[in-house]
C-alpha cells in the first residue's frame, strides 16, 4: 500500500472550537431524526468529524456563492446520511437554516431524506441509489479535465482557474454496488488525479456486519485499479481520527497522477451508548433515552433539543467565509488573467454560460436526399459529427459500440497524458467507455454537472436497461444528457431476442423528465438532433434503427416537411379522395414507412387517410390542445398506431375505438423482414386493422 509521501504538507490546526462544532453537528443530526421520527442518524453522527474537516478545513468553496466555478466539488455518495451534508451546509453558512434542518424529511423542506441537486444549494448531485454518487463523481472529474483542456490547455496541473478537486464520501454499500467497480476501474485507467474518495469503512450495513456479504480486500482492489490508497485507523477513543484523515487528504490532493482513496475506519453512531456499532442505528431514530445519554456523553444538556451554541455557529460561518474570501481572491485574479490572455476561449466560455449555440449552427444541419435509403443511426452519426465539430461541449462515446452507434465522430480520444495510443489527448473528444454501460450513464451525469458539457453515450437500446438508474437520476436532475440508443427493435434482425428491445420504449416513456425520440427517417433525425442541441434542456434518448430506411419526400406528393418534427407529432402524409378525413395512422421510427405504405393503399381504395409521425410523445403532449386536435382531430376515431415495441404507449391516442399494432413477445433470431411479418407489422396487416376499425 502507498504510504503518505514525504511532502511538506500542512498539519491540521484543530482546536476546541473544531471539537465544539463537531459536537454541534452530532447533536443536530440526532435531534433532526428524533424530530422526524425516522431517518438515518448513525452515520451522520459518526461522520460529523469528516464533514467538518472537509467543509471547514479542506474544501475550497464559497457558501455565499454555492455554484462558484472555482469550487471543489463534494459528492455525498451515501445519500442516506444527508444530515452529514445538511449540518455542514448550515454550519458553513449556506442558505440553509436550523429551521430547515428541523423540517428534515418533511414535504417541501430543503432537507429531503436524500440530497437533491437543484433543490438544496450546495448539493452537487442527487444521491441515494448507492454507487451512483461515486460513479457520477468520476464523471465530474472527467468533465473538469476536458473543460480545462479546452479552455486553459497550457496551464500546469493545479494552476488553472478551471482546476478543481472532486471529493467523495462513500460507504460500504457504495463499494458493494457494481457500478463503482466500473467507475473505479475507469478512474484508475484515466489517471484522474483530481479525484479523492473517502470510504467510510464502518463495516456495517442494514442487515448487520458487512462480513455477511463481503470478504474482499478493498485496499488491494483499489491498488489493482491503479489508485493511490491510504488507510486511516480509529482514534484511540473510537472516534474518527481527524488528524490522520487530514494528513491523508493532503497527501491525496498532492497526488495528481492518480485517483486517491482513503479507507477510513469508523464506528457507526459513535459515541451513542447502546447504538454505536449497531446496524439498527443506520436507519432508525435512536430513541429519546439513547439521545439523552449521548448528549450527556458529549457534554451537552440532555434535555435541550437543537441547542446549538450561537457562538459555535458564528465561528464556523466566519471561518468558512474567511476561507472562501482567501480562495476567491487568488482565483478571481487567475480567472481575469486567463480571460485577458485567452480571448477566444473566454468567448467560448461566455457562449457556453449563456447556453447558446453559434450562429453558424442552424445552417449546418445535414439534409438527406429523398428517395435514398439510410439507417437513422447512420444519419444521426452524420449529424453528430457535424455538431461535435462546431460545438466542443458535445462530446462522448460508446460502450464499445462506437461504429454501430455512429458515435465515433472525433479524431481525439479522451485518455490520460501518459497514454501513447494514437489520438490520445487528456481533453480528447471521444470517450472509449469500455463495456461499462452502468458507469457510462452515471458518468454522463457527472460530466453534465461538472460544467457546460453536453455528454452523449451510445449502446444498443436493449442495454439502456444497464443505464437506467443513471438515466432516472438525469431525468430527476434535468441534466442535458444525450443517449444514443441504436438497434432499436426486432428490425435489428438475427441477433435475436436478447438484443431486440421490446418493452424499452414504453418503460422509458413512463419516466418523467425524459424525452424519447424515435425519428422515422434521416431528415427527421437531423431536425430532432438540431432541436435538442440548440436548446439546453433535459435528458433525451434517441432510439435509432439499425436497418436502412427510405428518406421520405419533403413538401410534395402529400408529404409535409420533416421540420415539423420539433412538435413531437405532426401530419407527415395525407391522401385519398375528398377532404373528409376518415382514418389516422400513427407511427414512429421504422414503422413510419409501414404506415405510409398502408395509407397509400387505403387512400387508393377510397379512404382519406392521414399518417401522423410521432417521433416524440413527450413533445407532442406539450403542444397546446388546438395543435393536438389539428393533428389528431377528435372527430376522427378510426385510428391505428403501429410501433415495433410494447403497445402501451399508444392506447390513449388511439382511444377505445382504435387499434395498436406492436410486439408482445421477445422477438426471435431471424431476419428483420421475417420478424416484421411474424409480428404483423406489415402494410397488409395495417390495412386489415384499419378496415376493421373503420367498420366498427
Ligand atoms: C442501490 C441501492 N440499494 C439499496 C439501498 C437501500 N440502502 C440504503 S443504505 C443501505 C446500506 C447501508 O450500509 P452502508 O452503505 O454501509 O451505509 P452505513 O449504514 O454504513 O451508513 C442500503 C441497502 C439504496 N439506497 N440504494
Ligand atoms: Mg457501512
């Protein structure tokens, strides 16, 4: 194991004031859980010294400006111990009061059970699903390296105003979750020296001792990942050893060539009599008797609640303010010097801060020749290549399927300075994630959180399941992540049922805050991609065909223009005798062409028929009622929807009189054509269904 290097590191200046502040944090945490009647007291009590050490001695941050660009990021991966963070935010003087903490876990409070980004100032990322925080933090560290490489490439490591450190506090559960194995392997591979993880090695989880479920040598595991590993033992009294931890944090920060982890021994709920060292203290209120005893042990009045001495709070807030002022003075100067020396990069940053795209972007959208054929994944790749060339904030890669996903669009690869591979660049544009979809999803969130990036990540749609926990967090946080999910139906052919997504579209559409885009042809694909990138919005998922699809005519022969795709749903084709519309066919993606073929036959047989392309249900639902009724006239109840996926997405739009043609099984290993026939997704079958609906 790496021992602390012999560097000239500061020694911790720890006084009685620090001890009093730690005690205050412990009291607040215990009382908050008692007041709520539920919550997670154990770890918040035992880790109070760690929170204090970070927020009062190590982190560079400014409570008066929680989003200060130069701040270090702190990620509480074990989100259940949110009180570890809330108490420090309060004691440091963030806009969070003791009353807010008294409302812990209550409706509308700033102190929900688990920290929520965008809800409470000072919370860098939403955590709670174990493992996600650490994996997200790796993404934050990646984003930091990329953006400083774009904006300030020549500054020595640690000398740029865009350099910051990412501190993580994580627990046993975090390290048991597989996503952190992927994340940690990748962080080691990428030599992310700006990442410092403190692992609370308290050897307790909900069911009891971690010996029930783990025997691995965590230090050896992280050594093997290529990390800088240190251990910190308990202090003689059983508390966290803050002096040793502080030294370890300094050594970790000094190590800029690799990520660092500190295995910190602690005793959960120390020093609460009866509760310390127990699994019960993890997630249940300690109880009035235990809290009274604990208060006595800590030298506080056992009968007083939330009795935080005002002078203690005044001191911690003043200390945080003073540290912020000092950090900011140097940083502001460095930032101004940078802006003066690098006007081009400063203009780029100003554009990114404004959330704008350059004026040249709109005109650069690729157009595809009607009458030709091209898979939407390939059209997407062509568009992405153009977009990434114009917008350096758009970067990402694939979980080893770059060619298939169309995401290999940039000449440089995101790799550490030590890499000798062709195209290696510490600020490279293409991320080779390896076959690590879980981590890719989480790290994309981190990249989006770290600055102004618009990360993309590709895999087959069926494996979106491997990314889902992170996608859900992206949706919860409203992050501008871009999922490139190709091979989006049985249309992928012979790879068979393990690779053919069926329920995925419906389940993704069920997720609030996620826009699912399934374009029907190449031009629709480009229109949607341009719309997404022109707007700094929420997460979007592209569902793209493996198979070639015709490029439909634009603005002629009954076809409208694909520019209308920005409405989410629009009339793509209409034909047939008279002007009384009798039938509406709804379709997305590859089935748009099945619907168009069927519609033409129905029109020829005398039924005025409309094909509505609905590449994004969410965007269509956001249109006003007038527009929606224009596209789907309420009086036309003969409707058939066709999509090569679970039928669930369409019943509300086709109504009780309509029909949905979809896929109700797992597909099979066969050609796309055979499968479309087997599942009845053919023009013949659509015509048949339409005639039935018209008759009813
Ligand atoms: C993905 C996920 N699975 C399960 C849980 C429920 N859960 C919350 S904390 C926890 C384990 C607690 O052990 P540890 O991580 O060591 O935290 P400690 O009790 O030591 O603070 C579990 C299973 C969760 N939050 N996330
Ligand atoms: Mg634990």
